[in-house]
C-alpha cells in the first residue's frame, strides 16, 4: 500500500492550483487525471477580465482575486521556467452608440479599469468599426496551454501523477482513511470539473453546466499583444499570429461536441469585423462547471469530512482557482476558514442527504 496525505482528482486549472499549493506547503499528495483534451481548462482562452457584462461591472472580489492570481502564476512560471501569464489590454469595439454612452457614463462615475481610446483610426488597418473603441486594463491572459502541460510534466517526473481515469467503484471511504486502488490517503479532493455533477459525493450541489465553443485561427499580421472584443472575443493564443475566438454559452445541449452553427456564426462575425485574412485551424468545445449562484464550491463534505471539493469555477477558472486553492490548503494545514460565499458547507443541508452505496 502506498501512503500519501491527499489524493487530488483532476488536473484542470483547479487541480493544478491545488496540487501547486500542496507542493509548496510540503504536503504529500498524488494527482489522478485522465488527460482528456476537451476539458474547459484545455479549451479556454485564459482571459482574466476585471469587468464583466454589457454594463461593465467590476468582477467579484477583483481587488483580492486578481493580484493573488497574478502573483501565483508568476511564481509558478519562474518555478517551471515558462510564460504562464501576460498582462494585456482588452480593446472593446462598441457595437452601437448606446454602448459607448454607457461606457462613458461609467468612466464619469469613476469606474476602475476602463478608458476611451481617442485615436479614431488606430485599429482600422485590421478591423471594421464605426462607434469607437474603449479599453479595459489591466487584464491578463493565463497561458493554460503552457502551464497545464508543464505542471503535468513536473508531476509525472516526480511520481506525483497517475495518468488514468478515476473509478468511484475502487474508492473506499472509512472514518479516518481513504483507500483508492493501492493508495491509502487521509483526504481526497475532487477537482473534476463538470463530471463533478455526477460525483456521488457532490452531485446534489446546484451545478448549472454550460457548454462553450471556440475556434483557433491563424491571423498573420494581427498584433498579438491585445485582446479584441466586439460581439465575440479574439485573444492571442500561444504563438505569434495564432488567435482564439469565442464563445457561446449553451445551457441546453446534448453532448460536448463542436457545433456547425457556432462555426458558421463565428465565421460570419469575423468576416464582417476583420479586414485581414484568417484561417480556421481548430474547433473546440467543452462544458464549464458553472453553478446556479455563480460562486465556487470549496471545502469538505459535511458527512464525509475527508472528502473535499474545489469546483464550480464556471466562466472564471483562471481568476478563482489560485485564491480558493490556497484557501483550501490553508484550511487543511491551519484550519483556516473558507470564505462563506465559497464554502461548500453553505449547502450542508442538501449534502446531508448524500447516500453512498
Ligand atoms: C470555451 C470556453 C472558454 C473559456 N474561457 C475562459 C477564460 O477566458 N478565462 C477563464 O478564467 N475561464 C474560462 N473558461 C472557464 C474555465 O475554462 C473553467 O472555469 C475552468 O477550466 C474549470 O477548471 P476545472 O479544473 O474546475 O475543470 P476542468 O478543466 O474540467 O478540469 C477537470 C479535470 O479533471 C479531469 N477528470 C474529471 N473526471 C475525472 C476522472 N473520473 N478521472 C480522472 N480525471 C478526471 C479532467 O480530465 C480534467 O483534466 C472557459 C471555458 C470554456 C468552455
């Protein structure tokens, strides 16, 4: 029997961050991940946008989550010798005069992060636009396509990752011990993303899964140091001249496959927006682990105190995962409290009905 302290299920951005903070604290752990390609962490653009929605509202806990995320990605980048995060600006092309007006109104009210770009023709070499341009800064791009494989390689090299599918039928949860195959652990923490909706310990939680798609494009010549936004978002994706465009939010879906309708719609949008040629190289789709009240699920099960969760990151995994992974590890090491709005124990009554056969 191999002994460890924590089994982490999943190496998306949640499991990556959790295992990183466990590693930093010197806590023994092993990660189990099946490495499937169409997960949200392997599909996302990695954008951290400090404002949200048509009304340009500052995101939840921006002053805490964003600096914490930036610091964490930078520290990981140094450790792994990769680029994990870049600071950027989001160039917001107003789709109509009303959007410009409401942006200006927000600026006059002193809203942070947003400004107007006065120069009328700055982007006209690349884009068609009529109603001016706003700027959101600082924003960030997390380079998930660098970070996730680099951390996976580190874990594999140090015998800290089992590359296989986790099977609930082989899990035994006793009062003081977790057994999985030939591993004995003190705790197991599920960072399993949307499959968490069927996780026997946490399936009663109010998930509201949501499918999203993106195209990967070659756009030679388009400057790669900014994110561009109109009705869709166009973001640099790893290499010079390669871009990510998305996305949709489908609440009603039959599978996690890319759809023809998204591809066609996106092509039409791009043709009317971009003045320079583009080529589609890939079409991706994945299911976001969103939640009804748009807050994550963090902590331990009220009936099974050695079974934990870090999930429900919805559309904002890149900004939420670092902070709440760190909170969960501080909870394990120092019994530090988890933020009540994120603590899974806000659903203690619902979870107390969990039945494990
Ligand atoms: C199109 C799209 C665009 C997005 N853009 C952004 C963005 O720009 N910025 C942002 O912050 N967020 C974005 N998101 C949301 C973001 O991707 C998610 O919030 C985040 O990836 C969730 O991470 P996770 O680790 O919780 O889940 P996942 O990414 O699903 O990771 C779960 C991991 O667990 C593994 N796993 C699950 N079950 C098992 C099992 N039984 N055995 C072994 N392994 C298992 C999976 O293979 C996976 O590796 C986007 C999502 C989509 C779909």
